[in-house]
C-alpha cells in the first residue's frame, strides 16, 4: 500500500486540508495497470461510506500482503474528499455550503470544492472501473443496490457482478452532469455507485455486504484472487418503475413494515398519528403487490410526502 496526497489546500484556521489516496498493487516490473478506483465519502455526514472504505482498505492490505492482486493491476482508494465538513458535522463544504459531488469535472481556478473536484478527477481518470460509495438523495432506508445514471454508456451486466440484490438505472437529472459517476462514464470508465441504507450511522452488516460486493466484483474482473460467496443475481430496475406512496396527512409516522418485506395490495404499511391528540388520523396502504424498496425514517411526515417506494411485481 502506498499513500499519496491527491490535493492539498492551506487553511487559515486549521491544519492543511488534504485529500489522501492509497494505491494497492501495480508493482510487477514497475508497470501499473489502472484497474479500479474507489471513492468514499464526499459529504460531511457520510460516516457509513467512510467506514466501508476503511474496512475495504484493511481487507485489501491483507490481500496485497498475500499477493492476491493479480499481475500489474493497481487499485486506488480515496476514502474521503471532505473531512473538514465531517470534523464540524456539516453535510456540505463549511464555508459556502456547496456539494463536491455537484462540481465535477471541476475547475483548477475555481472555488474550493471545484478545485477539489478537478484534482480528484485528474487522479481518477483512466481507470477501467470506478466505484463510489454514495448516499441517497432522500432521507430514509432502502435496499442496498448499485445505481447508475442513464448516459448510454452504462453497463447493467457489469453492475450485476457486484452480487447485490438490485441494479437501479436512473433517468438523467439536471445535476447528473456535475457528478463523479457521470464524468467517469463519459471519460470511458465503467462507473458504479454503491448505496447502502445508512449514511449518518454505521451499520456493520451493510458495511460487510458492501465490502464483499466490491471484492466480488474485483475478483470477477480478474483484478483479485479471492474466494467469495456468489451473492445475488441482481434484478435490473428503472427508477421510474418504482411505485411512490405518499402520505395523505401530516403527523407522527408509525411504520408497520420493514425494507425488503413482501406486501400485498391493501396492506396497511403505516399509521399517521395526530401529534397533539395521539389518535390515528390516517393509514397508508399498499396500492400494488410488491417488495418494499424505500421507506422514510423521519418521526414526523408531511402531507403528500413520499413515505414508501415499492418494486411492483411483474405479474401486476
């Protein structure tokens, strides 16, 4: 393992800010084959994503020591792009509240987050595979999955090799062109975003699942020699195929089901409780048969807010 500084920036009030990368493998005959690049937390509340990177780093160090990295393959891991915000418990950049993952490919002469994005983009270009541990744009819990924007260059067949239950393909949104995944893809890297259900707290079971998924993928792509469980044969989903279920009332959100539960049309998924009187003012019912993919986890829900998303059964 070799540590290097990807980007550094002076700070007037704290120690020098650094984005640090760790390289594994690529040692035979002094030749390095850029095989895979893995990026962890970009936001200050992405504790789970940083933890997954740490566990993966520990495992790769062991495998490298055993000679399990095949040939000249090199793996680069960048655990965090925003430890400053994490230190002060802010989600976005401390000085201007900007999101690094809306700044790619970046500008070397721009604002701090744009300069960070430019330096990272330069460091991660040219890798065959790019993997990002991302956090969900909605506050809630959901089934772990691989996600990719629909750029015309995405490969669902490769995404299936992670062995996670689902691969989600999403229609491009206005901000996607400024994300790392999109910029990786248009520059020729096969890019994947891995989502686990938690962000602000560490979930050991999901972290282990994510680490296993990455090691499984690297093994199947001939980068590692590693004995791994086969995982799932993933179902390919289009994001717009998910059935959104909204709350008809505002109040305390009493959830009666769990992620990955199979539900039937008409099942009661949650009750909405009057925050003053304590009585049930409405219920949320499943409109279709399917699998519960997403659930809000906020204690209070607003009227017309998305409470659940269901993967509709094919026979419906």
